[in-house]
């Protein structure tokens, strides 16, 4: 009998799924399966199969998940599509998989987050789960998650997953002044809007955040355009998955690297 696994889709949808496929086979199936074709980047994390929470009927689904009549393993059995991340214990998060449209992936392991690296004046962050927005913020990378999950905030969320765009604001402003029609490696955000938002935050020292888009375009963003990694945050609790260098991606995940 094949082993049973738990996977939490993080982007573009937010489903908890039981499967008899390993993470590598799950990525390939979810990218190219006959009824699940995405045609874009997606992100998921493996959850330790011993995880249980009364919110999810995991034991019931595990009882139902069986190989097909021809002996092939059951690829997906959906457990929940709603408010999934907030009910996951971070201690049960295993590795994160950033996948392309072909199901090739880079596998990320949790590690330490050094918030002192390159202290930018402001940064561009992508909220991926449960909200999907692009934000310009003065807060540092780790602080952003703490403040976004403030229970007293009218726009706060219980748990959040986000990442950062590798972006040099001063260099952008120089390039924009020379070419207002310059292409921006941030789908859905007009360069003029970004320029205006940067200037607005500079002119208003008490304003900490500025929304750039109500859509998170991770599915259209190259791995090379990301910075730091992926952060799970829940007020005082956090778990960080640092990105691998491009050299390490080439060495260890060559098929994914070829698509960059």
C-alpha cells in the first residue's frame, strides 16, 4: 500500500490535499494532470502526515484514499479549500516547493531569517495567502508579518504567507526618469504608479504601507525576481524558507533552472 502524504497548496489556490504521490510526482501531476492544468507557477508545502486539527477531516480522507483499480496511486483527494493556512501548525510544515508550469521545481528547506541584510528604505512584498496583494512598505521583512497578523488591526489576518521582490528603488527612480515607458518586472503594476507610491511614502513619514495591486502575480514572476524567500507568520510565530542561490538551483534542480 503506497504511503499517504499531506500537501498544502499555497498559491494560486489554498487547498489541503491528501495524496499517495511523493512531492516530486505530486508537482508533476498538479502541473500537467488532465483536469488540473495550471500553465503557470505554483507553490505548495508538504505537511507532516501525523498532523491533525479538528478543523480538517484528515483521518476520514486517509481512510478513503486508496489506489486505483489498476494499482496506480491516488493522486489527489481534497480535504479543504477554505481557511486552510490559519489552521496549520507551523511545526508540521516540511519543505516548500516552487514549481513551474511543467512541474519542475526547486525544493526549499526552512532556515533563519536575517532581517539586517541590506536595510532598504522600503521594499516590495507579495502577500500570497490568504490575501493576494502587492504592497510597498517601510517595515522590514520579518516585522511585516508580525504587524499583518495583529488581531487588533481592521485589515489583519490570522496567518500570512508572503515573499519579497528583488528590487532596487533608487535605481528604478533613475531609470524611470530616463524612460517613463520602461518595462517593469512586476506584472499588474504600472511603473508610474510605483514611482508615485514611492514618492508618497517619502513625503509622508508616518505612512508605512502603500498598496500597489490587489492581485499577487507570483504565477507570472520568475524565481530570479524573488529575494530572501518565503515567510509564514502568525503574530509571535514565524517560519522562514530562504531561497537557494541560482548556482545552487542549477546544481541541484537543473530542470527547473533551465526554465529560468
